[in-house]
C-alpha cells in the first residue's frame, strides 16, 4: 500500500515538475513547426539564466536533453531545407564543406551585430532584453516572441557562441529560436569555435558531459556538428540603391581568406550562396605570403588541409606587421586587406568594409576593446571588430567589468554615409 502510494506521489511530483519546466518537457517541433515558443516558456529559461551565479563552470542544465536534441534536429532540418531550396552559384549536391551567403538589403537597413558570446548566456540574455525595449533613438528591435519588428532590421551573429563559459546550451536554445522565427532576417555565422575538435579542448564538450552525462553529450555533440555545417562562414551584405553601383560589407568571424574568390556570388544577381570547396592562395597572393607563411599554408588546396581565414584569421593592430601565427593563420595588414577587398570588387559592386569578431586574446586586444566599448575600428572603417561577451572576458582577466557590447550598422546608399553605432546593454541580469 505504502509503495503504491509513494509511486503515485512520485508520478504526481514528476507531472508537476514537467508542467513547471517546459524546457525539460516541451518538444522542439512546437518551436520550429511554426507555432513559436510561448512567451512564458522563453521568460522561464531567461529567468533561470538570470538566477544562475555569474561564474564559469556551474554546469546546471537549464535546458532538458530531449528538448535540446529535438531543437537541434529541427534546426538542422529547417536550415538544410532552406539552404538547398535557395539559389547557389553552382548548386551543390548536399551541404558543402563551407559556404558564403549573400543578402541584399534596402538603403535604410540597420544590421544589429553581436560578436563572440563564448558560453556567456547572461550576455545573450542582456542583448535580447535590450533589443526588446525601445531606446532613446529607436523603437524596440524584437517583440516578446523574439520576432524582429521591422523588415529593414537584420541581426547577425559573428560566431563563437560556445566554449570558455558554461552557458553554451542555453545560448543555442535562444539562438535557434531567434533564427527559427526570423529565418531571412537573422544570420548566424560560423566561427572557429563552431568546430568539434575545438569544442573538445575549450570547454563545450565538457559542459555537455557535466550537464547531461557522457553518453548524451556524444549524441548532442554530433547534433552540433550538423548545426555547424549548416552555418555560413561569411555573409556579404549588398546595399540596394538607385544607381547600379552597390556598396557591400563582408561579415565574418576571423578575417580575409586570400584563397577564395567571392566575385561569382557578387556578380550573379540571383545567387544567395556560394560553396567554398577549393582554396587557392598561391597564384595571386604569393608575393604577400611567400616570406611569412609556411608552404603548407600557401599551397593548401582543400579546407581539410588548412584553417579558413574567414573563421581563423586576424588583423594587424597599429604598428604590427603582416605575420603567420601557428594554429591560427594569417594576420593581415592594411595593404593586403585593401588589396583583397579591391580584388573581390567588380564593376558596380564594391566590397568596402569588413565586420568581424574573434580578436580578444592579447592584452592589446582587450585594452582596445575596453577603451572603445567592445567595438574597435581599423584603417578608417575598413575593419570593425565586435566582441559581445565583455563581462566574461573582464571576469576571466580579473579587470573592471563592463557590460555586453553590440554594434548597429546603419547602412546608406553610399559607403561614406554608413553609420557605425557602438552600444553596451544595461546590465539587466545582475
Ligand atoms: Mn574566435
């Protein structure tokens, strides 16, 4: 009698627990089946994120395994369906090893950009809260269901969503939702940490193991490999204007890649994607690379042999000279960068600038980021670096905390009129 009673009690308790924790019980098909997450489910996850101590390595699963697994599966299916039904320079048979996306935006568009998040779920939560509220000079960007409120607004994630801190799974639960409800206005790029072997050494696999156990972690890791393959390595944004001359900006995580040619996607008005399956750095660029980069780098011809500059590369700061860094790739200087941008441009389509993230490793990088609110520019707007997870990086270095940073790029019909607006979120969560 007692055992039956205790079993009934246990069942009752479990039912209440599931009802109270939708993220542990809901299925992802509810989200990506077009219904959208309900407001209270989103608020529930974000409330939990806010209640967590703001430290690395807490490892409390706020998103249930079944939910996350279903969510990732649905995300990949939706992405693949969308990608393979759209226009490619040359249609691939399946998803290629890497690819670049192109979108055309109106001349009054604004592109809200977040840089590295690195498992700092509080920073993404702060960004979302900030974007859901009106600001002095703009209305709210997102509604309560994470839908973008005006069609001229785009959100770009520059990659490196996980590793370093322990909120990678919560970040992906929010990002997958953001992308699912705004498939054509949100672009999530692939950074060098959207990579299984990097996740094995920099914390994400350990996060998955600690939250879900080793067996389930392997299942999730394999899902994330599929997620990563569905992310573009760069985004070309082309600004529509009255004349035929269009200015473009390249969004990526790292820096330039001298082994690829983006002119096919730029010159084809209908093309939205271009596969990257060959690397050719030797022919045109040997003069820049011959003395600094090892032969394996210069003569690599496939992605498997090398690090893709779009995901891995850096830019020289002030007085640094062009160099090659082992395990990281090329650090491009002003001359090489400008030459590459000119080379990519075709009559009527000039690639004017690069917006990227990634460079936050040295004292110099951090100084520059802190001094400039998480965003700094090189060479008269040619390169803009955005790093969002500034609270995490400051904590890791034990320096004064600053809040989460993002960039809004207000494009205009000519590059000279573009406005770069750096902002930090109020620290909502703590
Ligand atoms: Mn990076």
